[in-house]
C-alpha cells in the first residue's frame, strides 16, 4: 500500500491546486493522509469538502512541520504503508510522479529513499526555473556514497522524495535536535541503506514568502552575497547544526552501525570542535559541498567552530 502524507497549516490559498494534482495521479492506488497542524484559516473546511475516499484527514494542535510529519509517518506505518511519499501543501505534482518513483522502491529489504529533481514556480504559479539541481549548482552523486555531501549540504527535499517500509520503520522516532525531517531521513538512508536519485522533474515546487522550508536559489551568486551580508555567524551556526547530526545518528542507531561506520562517524563527531584538524578530517572523508567557493565557505565555518 502506498501512502502520501501531507501536513497543512493555513494553506487554503494553494491547497486546491496541489490536492487536485495529487488526486489525478496516473497511479491511482494510494491513500492521502493529511494532518492539519492547527490552522486558523479556511484550510480545514476546505479539506472536509473533499469527498475522495482516498483522503484520510487528521486534525491536531500546532506542533510545527517536523513533529507533524513525524505523526504522519506513524499513522502511515500503522495503516501498513509499504511506500511513503512526502507532500507539501503548496506544490503541484506532475501527473506521473508516483508512477515514475514507485518502481524504484519495490522489492527491497534495504532502507531506501528515492528523490527527484524538480522545477520551480512562484506564488502566482508562474514557472521560475527548470531543473532545480542545475540552477542551484548541486553536484548530486549518481551512485555510491551520498552521506558525505548530504552532511555538508542537505539537498534532498521531502516534497520530491519517497521511502520504503524499512526506512519508514527506522524513521518513526525522530529525535530532538534534527535539522528537519527530510534532512534526517535522507542521512539515515545514506548511512544505513540506499539513496537513489531520479534526475527527472516530478513536481513544480512553489517558493514564496510563507514556505516552511524554502531554499530557492540557495547557491546562486546573489544568495551567496545575501548569506555573507547576514553574517558569517549564521552560517557558522548552520554548519554546527549539521555536524551535530553525527552525534544524533550515533546515538539513535548505535545497535545498527557496523564497526567501520561507527568509527567513521566518531571521527566526524570530533570535527564539531573545529580547527584545522576538523577540516582535515572532513576532507579526508569527502564531506563537502559542490563547487570550490561553496567548499571554501563551508570549511571556513568549520575552522572557527
């Protein structure tokens, strides 16, 4: 059984377009579990107005997107989902998104995540870009070890990924201190299972002022200048947060880590203290970003931890 999970919060403006795009998928056999995270606008009445029997509506208090998706994951597991796809409230899915991704998650006992490229639209639905991976300058591995690059620069968006049952079971207890649910689940898959990239656009991802997690154009020259202007300290904090994920991973999956993997994480964990030795340890294990300038900036923030 396939479950699509969506957390909503004051999303009535864009919800109809997104819901229609999900419900019109060419692969029709799925359930859509929606949890409203304490909306104060017309989101809930709008959702109640949909009569499609595939929709499961949950209502709750406001707990934020990370905790809301955690509750959705638990509900999907309880209902026996073998594949789970994350869904934002304001995007537009292409009609064959599920049909293209579903075969990649079949018949494997290994924890697996599949994620795709996407195009972008603005608040008015106007196309603002083609391939996000290309426009953002992401150098996504086609195979092999995804973990080092994901640790330095999370590039898996929940809205463009799906997971299998085994990874779902590992993701039911999201610990405090994670950066975001999609970043954590991607790191888990890269560390303990398999990550596969589908270099095709499966959704139109909407960037607007109200996004809960928006990283549009994060690697463009203009955005780099803006990040510098916001202060080196902010980026230093972001790097510290990402390096702390290593400690959380070691703690969360202590009983599942092979000795060599645990040793690798232990070395990366020491990098949290910063300095030249930390930069050297990260470089040795391939932890870094895409281009030379991105790497330079990243290593500078590590140096001064």
